[in-house]
């Protein structure tokens, strides 16, 4: 028996090695010409983009194909994030990811729907063994859509290392993307990094386009330690979207001191966007200045070379040639050539007032009936914070320092009515409007966690959600209907959960938060009788509930 077990184990190991070493040829995930609305490593509002976004001509429903043979290792359905997503493991030890799908291929759809009914939940995550779904190269695994946190129809596509799940640039895998356009450099900034109580100073440098590939600047006269930042974008031939660049290099007198290259990322990199993007500028006007330097932190994965943290020192009496090279994945290149003359120059300092927050320490600030708690490593660097309170209002600022992790604000509970207690939450004030923040009751306080500065107050939501039939009426015959559609909405704290039943049995309502729409497919279940009782319960984020009940009639073909 031991010999048989050893032989069996040996066969399994050999099969596994052969599977992992098998060379595969890739096919495109869509049959239409591939054009991009987002590139790998592109800086978004809160993170680096971990894949590519493939445009679907503004439509949903294109067949999405597996780029290589393999097996489905994971399927996920979520209201936000990637929406409906398929993960496929391949013999070359990569995982391909297909996100924001409208629906899955029929055999996958049937499997997932059975799991949703078993768990009585629309949202779902299933990790699958190799034998459940074996997939061929080019096999349809779903249809393109707009589910999850998608701002329009497209396919979000990723490639990951199967073992570490580290994201890799999908363009490394020979996807047919036509690109003959050079990256565009919009603005150049000279940064004078400061420490302690002085804010980093930046100056815009005028750019002059010499030809299709080269920009130059007037001679800059300055001195001291400095770094560069760029506003820039890249386009491909079939797209007008302003996408991220692939590679950037900074040379001082012919010596390379900085080099970026977006071949791969770590998930931890994505949370550190504002080590690379200038935070004060982004918070002020949403412009993204990508810095070619960093301070007081380990280099991120894409930072291939960072001599002296990407900073250089200009000495009085010396001349320097500064060259910036920006390149896309197809090798199209743009250049900036700048000359700096070293002279003694007084750089304006902007001193900061407020309470010093050092990343190595915890801080708890207690006010009359409020608290602000900054745990260790809330910020990447020393920050100076001003905190003011007035009645139910709390102001925290200025918004100049990027967050490494959330901090807490707490309002003391002075409410004895349990209903009002439950309905109260912390809200952010934006002009005359307020927005809900997820709030918990903890140790006698309303508490929320956040990674932002601003004005905060207490608010109350006593209005339950609305439930309105969209394509039918109560007591209507629905025999010819394929779908039942219901609008649900909540104007204040937002929808937390919903549940629908027919004749007391749970039914799968697919929820589209963008359209506030619940959709039920009548083919999911059959019932013997023609008269049916529908019940839908919806709860908002502070516990207010609404219930909709209606009778409808529908005959099912039971053959």
C-alpha cells in the first residue's frame, strides 16, 4: 500500500509540473479590436490601477473569452468593487481576471445561481477546485457589463502571478493593442522638499514643445535639494482616453537617478498612491502630479531605480542638464531637456500651525464631547493638524498630508431614546449637503473611521427606504413576463440590505445600485398555483425598514 501511495503521489507531482510548465498561446479576451480606457499602474483617485480597462464600444453583452486554457479558481459577485468576476488559473502559473461582467456563461451562471439560492444571498464568493470548471483557450466565460464600481461598460482585465496573486502588466502577454502615439507631457513642476513644520514648495516650469517628441524649458536658476513632478498621459491609437504612462526616467548630467516601470505591482503599493502623487495638489483641484522622487518610505515595486530617493542637489556656480524620458509600452517616447544654473536662491517657506502628529506615536485628542484618535502610522510622514469644535460640529484640517491608514472621530452619546440613538450617525459636511459615514456605537460614542479631513457633524435618518414596482402592478397577471423589476431607494444613509420572497420562499433579486433596481428572473423557480404573494423587505444603513407586499398572478409551465 505504501508503494502504491508513493507511486500515486509521484504521478500527481509529475502531472502538476507538466501542467505548470506547459507553454500556452494567448487569445484576446474580446473579439472586437482592443482599445484601452485604463492602463496598468495608472494613478486613480485612491489607488494604482491593477489591470487594464478594455473599452466595449459603450455597450454591454460582448462575449468575454478565456485568454488561455486553465480552470476557474474563483468566482465572485459583489455590489461594489469588481462586480461579477471570474478568475482563471493557467498552466504558465498565471491567473487571469475578468471583472464587471453583466453575466456569466450559461454553465457558470447555473452553478453560481444554485449557490446563491443555497446561501440565500446575491453577493457571493466561491473558491473552486480544478475539476469543477476546466476552460479552453477562447472559451466564452461571460459577457461584458457594468457591474460593481464601474463608471461605464467595459472589461477590467488583470493578470496575476498564480502563487502570490501579485498583479502583472497584461501588456506583457502580447495583447494586440495598436499604439503609435507618444506620451503627452502637460506640465512640469520643480519641488523643494521640506521637513518638520515647513510645507514642500513646488514651482511650475514652462514647457515648450520643440517637435513631436521633445520639450524644453527656459534656463532655471536655483539651488538646493529638489525633485521633479509631471502631469502627463498616454493614448493608444483606438482610444481618446488619457491613460497612464508605462515608463519614466530622470537623468542628471547623463546619470540616471530615477526610473519607473510598470511591469508589476504589489497590493500594498496600491494603498500608497500618494507617495507618488502630490497629495495637496490632488486634494485642491484633482490634478495628478506624478513625482519622480519620494521621501521617508521604502521604494514601491515599480520604482526600479531611486538614487538618493530621486532627489538631486544643485550647487551654486555649477550647471546641470536635466533630462526626462517618458515612454509607453510600445516604445513611443517623449523627452524633456532642461538646464539648471546653480545660484543662491531663497526658497519661500510656508510654515504650518497645528498639532504635530508623528507616525511613530498614537494621539488621542479629547474635546468637550468629542474625541479624535490618530493611531500609529496614520500618516506617512509628520503631519500638522488643526482641530476645532462648535456644538455638534467638528472641523479637522488642513488636508495636506496623505493617509497611510484610517483615524477615528467620536461623538459622545447624549441620547436616551433607543430609536433616535439607532437613527443617528456621523456625517461629512460638503457645502450645504451632508453625506453618510458608516457609524458604530462604541464605549458611549458614535464612532467612524476615515482617511480624509473636513467638517463633520451628527445627523439623523428617520425615513425608511422606498420600494416601488417598476414593470408591474399589484394583482396583475404576469404570465408573459420574463422579469420582475422593482425600484428601491434611500435618500439619506443608503441601502444596507434587501430580501425578497414569493409564497414565503426566498428569491434571487439581482441588485443594480446604479439604477436602484432589483430584477428577478421568473425562470429561476416554478410554482404550482397561479396566485402568488410577493414580499420585499429593504433596510437602510441605520436600521429603518420598509416592507412591500403584493399579490400577482402567473401560470408556470410545469412540463
